[in-house]
């Protein structure tokens, strides 16, 4: 049996992020369905309020149990009071946790700036880049220090190719597809809502640090910027559009502006604060309408959101912002990729004109991102190993249709 450790980023400290939880759980479940023993590794940031911290930890470990990872979550903090920082694991002795890392066949690292001492315990390591373009930009400009890994994988279709608009950082990139665990996201034809929806952050603190005319400038790189460029869309369509946003008090003006222009706005905590609520909200939607960060269009990285894959797997057509030419992402059936308000409105009209056909097409697109197939590719590329009994892609596609 192959033992894999998934090193993730800021899940436990974000209990309201049902969607963020699913980003990594798709990979976990793909590996588990191949028969792998999987552990979850994550750095936890201690909380000043003991009651709040106890609630966060309880929520996290209950979720691990529900998804088959009881006693397999290596949650650690770093005590900076000691020279170099000392690791403390929740529910594990340090020696016990490090023994898991030493016997693991592979550490799949999504935490780009992980402490290299943890990687040093592992037999083999692979970094998985889920921020294509941005990751290479951060690394090449010195904004991100990445410890060495044995393999470098990316969900970016153009990373390391002549088509990329960003450097490869001198690394040999293995391109994989992002993934969705299809059996955990079943096809649901009848929507519970008339609205096209999405779930998104509304951060105003995400900036690209770039050089312009010899000076360093900050450029906002948020979904907020992109959505506001399509502020008038509700006036061009009769299709109800709803945004479930992670809002804070200072976002009140933006929320009022969106609502004045015809958007429905909900706080994501109301509909997506747990993995189950997030799934229910998506599967109860008519489809997805969403924008991408400006960097996706600038880098033309052919990015697709892990959330969009959840809509597609659920049989929900998606209308999403065009992030560059792609051999993976279709346009016009089940998925529509827009660049203008008029294109977005026309796509919504096209979906509604033949809704059931586009629902089935959406599920067929998702089958190309099957987590079991992606996990098998990861193992092939990092270990040269595929667990016995893995079904080939053609069989899997037939099963899920």
C-alpha cells in the first residue's frame, strides 16, 4: 500500500471555508480510492481566544473523521520562542508524527513555503502548483521562497511551455489536471434555485507587486476587481445572478453597489460554511456564473476553478471568464467562456434555451477531471507506481455518464 501525505495550506484556521476544504479533499479522496493510505499535514496558527481555538480544532477534527481521516491529521504549530522554531503536533508526539513522514512514500505539498525540515523527513516530495502563473511570478520575483522538491507538478496547462507568459523558474514542470471526486459530487438535474450562483472571496488585500517604469507598484489582483467590471450584467439578462461572498464590514459599500445593479448577494457563511453546505448550495443552483482574478487573464493561464469543477460534476452548466486558449476547456456546451458583458449574457441565454442538454454536457466535462485518474497520474509521475486495480479513463468516463 502506498502511503501519501498531503501538505495543505490554511484549512483548519478557516472553519467557515467549506469550499477551501474541498480543494485539497478532492486529491485526498482520489488517492484513497486508489487504495492509498493518506495523511493530512497542516500548519495551525494558534488563536488568542482559548474557546475559539477549541471550537476551530473540534470542527476540523470532526471533518477529518467524516472524510475518513480520523487519526490521520498531522496538525502542527511552530513555537518561535525557541531558536529555529520547534514543532508541536496536536494529538501526536513530534517523534510519532515525524515517523509517519519518514515512512510515507510521498509528500504532496500544496503549502509552497513549507518548513524544509518537514520535507527533509520524507523519502520523496512533490510540489503541486494550483496557482499557475501566480506561483511562478511570486517565485521569480523573490516574493516566495520555495524549498527544493523531487518533482514539480502544476495544474497550469501552459506552465513550462512556449505559450506561457511567465517564467518556468528553471524547473521541469509536469502538467496535471485539477481534479474532482465524481462520486462525492453526484449529478443533480433539478435545481433548487432559479439563480446562477458562485461562491467567492471578496478580498481587497491581494495585490501583485510589479515593476513599472523602474518603480515597484501594487496592482489589486482580486475577484472583486473582475466582478465589478461586469457590474451591469444583470441589466442585460433576465437570468437571476447570485454571489455568495466572504464579506467583511468594509465591504458594505460594494455589496450595496452590487445589489443596486441587480445582483443578489449573500454572505458565504450563510450557505457554504461547511463542506456539506458548500456542496448543497452548488448542487441546488441552476448553474455557475463567475469571474477570475485579473492575473489569470494577464497570464492567459487557462485556469479553471476547483469550484467550477464542482458545478460541472453536479451537472450544472457554467458561464466563466475566459482565461486563455485551452485544450482542456471546451466553450459552447456545458461550459461557456466569456470576455465581455454581451458574451456573458448570450451564454446565459444559450444555456437556458436547452438547459437539460447543457447539464449532461457539464457532467461529461467533469469526467475528464476525475480525481482517481488525476491521482493515478500523480503517482505515475512521482513514484512510477500505479496501484493495482486502477480503471482506465475510458471505463471511468462510461461509468459516470
